[in-house]
C-alpha cells in the first residue's frame, strides 16, 4: 500500500526538509502544494509554520488560500497544523497587531511573559485531556515566543507549562494542530504523526 | 517546565566528523550520519553540526552531509560554519537544518541577524559567540575566524546587541576552554545568561557530567559537548541520568524498566 498523499503548504521559509522527512517516516507521501486548487481538493494537508503571524497570513492571502483552508477545517477534513500553523487558526496575535488570522477558532495569541526565557526553545511536557484520540502525554520540542492560553470550545486539547499553562495541541477528528514540532520530537512526535496519518487515511477511505 | 538540553556537537568537513583543540589540529572522528543516529538513540535532545571546512570544495558538500543526517534525525538540528549571507542559511535550511548559527559574518555585519530574523524567525536565528578572556579580569572579548582574530568587542555587550537585533539563541563557546576538557567557563555563562533573555547553549571545555551540572547552575539552558561523547568516555544517557539525579529537569528517553538494573 502506498502512503497517504499529504499536501504540504509552503507558507514561507519553514523547515520543510524536516517536515518532509518526518512525514515519510510516519508512512505518508509528502507533496509540496503549489496551487490553490490542490489545497482545496487535497485529501490531507499539512500546514507547517515558521516565521511571523503577519507574514504567514500575507502569504496565504496572496495565494488565495484563506477561504480554502477555513472551509476544509470547518468541514473536518484531514489537516495538520504545526507551530505557527496552530496560531493562525485563531483570530489574531500580539505578534502582528491588526492582522486577521484564519479565525477558525475564537481568541487571540499572546506573547510569553518577559521574565521567562523567550523564545521557548527546547523540550517541555505535554498533557493531553482524556478526550484526545491523537495527542498523548509526552515530551515535545517547542520553538515559540507566542502562545494561546484559552482552551478552544469544541476541541480536545493538550496543555504545557511555561510560566503558566498554555495550549500545546488541539484536535477535532482528523484536524490536528500542535504548538510544538512533532517532526522534531523524537519517537513521541513520530508516534503522533503516525496516528494522524492513520486517522487521515481512514477519513480519506470513507470519502 | 523546560528541560535542560544535552547537545552533542559534530564538527564536520568534507563529509567526515572531525575534532581539534582550540579549532586547530583536526582529526577524523567518524561518519556524520552514524554519529548523529547514535547520539539520537542515546537520548540527545538536539544536535549541532559545525562546518569547519578549510576549502571551498569541502564546503560545497555540506548540504549533502546535512541532507543525509536529516533523513535519520527526528530531533532538532542546528547547523553553522561559514554562513556569510542569508542565501547560505537558506541552503542549509533547505538541506534539513532547523536552525542556523552565524558567527564571524554577524560580527562583521550585524544586520545579518536582523535579516535572518525577518526571513526565518528568531527561533531559527542562532548567534555563535567565541569568547576569550581578557587579561586582568576585564571580561571577555569576541574572537572570530576560528579564534585567529581578536575583535576587541566585549562578548556580553555583543550578546545584548544580538538579542536586540533578533537572534533567538546564543551558542556561547569559551575559546580558552574549547577542547581542553577543563570545564565550562561558568563566569562567562553567568555574565551572558544574566544579560540576555534568549536561551544560552554552553560550549567549550566539558569533560564530565559534573561540568554540565555546573554550567546549568550558571544559567545555561543547553549543554554542548563533543570530545566526551566522541571518545566514548560517556553517553548522553549516562550524563542525563546523572543530571536527573542532581535534580535538573531532563527529558527521559530510557525506559523505567532499566531502573531495576544495577547502576
């Protein structure tokens, strides 16, 4: 059986090589998504995010992808967002005032408090709530200066502590978003990617 | 709570791992892919690879080495050495780096840090500082070109400026201690960690897990070592078990079942 085709959106200068290598290890076949129709129609999409909130939204806007992404997430189609990818699901961020996010989830992203080491670079513990099907307890690699602190209604979530609890992962069916980098989170991260690929494959087969 | 990271470092040139003392007298220390995979299996939290190629020809091979390592590596990879411009950084990221460190080029043209921050974000923009002690206890000065050139610039002031320009992490090497296995320069660590808010990777001089505990106590967020791991004196797991016993937060990568075995 060939692996699930996952369209990876290039939102800028993300560490795409690591994401591709991670997806291959998880049994998927990553494909660089180049046009809007691919993202709208793709069975599975990954939204890796490195860079700033404003720059990522600019890029999605100029590619005409804002509506397509919002629709596929609202419709519960297999989508996996990483790091900044999680943040842009929200309405706004302190990082880029005045810029509108995808707004799939109400709320805004704020910066870690200044007394902490920022960016948060390194391994931290993740605790998943009992309703999570994909996220589990474990240790993940983070690289972020901004984070969400409010649990989004209608999503299951995982929480991490860096000067107070923040949302480190959310899931709703085959839609998964992580503040950490699963592709850099060793065997635990690989396990999460495998579960998403399997979950997405089931969803695709049912279509 | 964030864990203290253990970071093996591979200096590489011409597709091979090398190791020298005070950046000189390089000797062969193995295949980069095998080394990287072994350290990952031992529980390394991150890997740093520094291209120490002396020739343009060797440097051209760097991307191939990085790409080969990326295929086996599912932990973060920082790559540095010879990064002069943003295009060099982009090439390393395309090959499989997650973070790029700059050193001499940023000293010569500090805007490079701002450019990298703008394009890749702070978390990807790593400044490597090689710091040498000044005489008469007058702090540390930045040295460049693999330690061959003293710049007169104060290392702590440079760290502060680099943070302002957008670097997201500092790889702080004591030039006096590098390769000597006499312990990290904890005074240097304390001075820089107290002056900036970004994380610090301590480098230069590690000979034991005890040295690593000292560096963490001095404010280091991550502990880099090369010789002690390359020479097989100890493993990443051994170091982490020791530091965990000292009360430091560690990412535990071994199974608890092994706790029953005699130590």
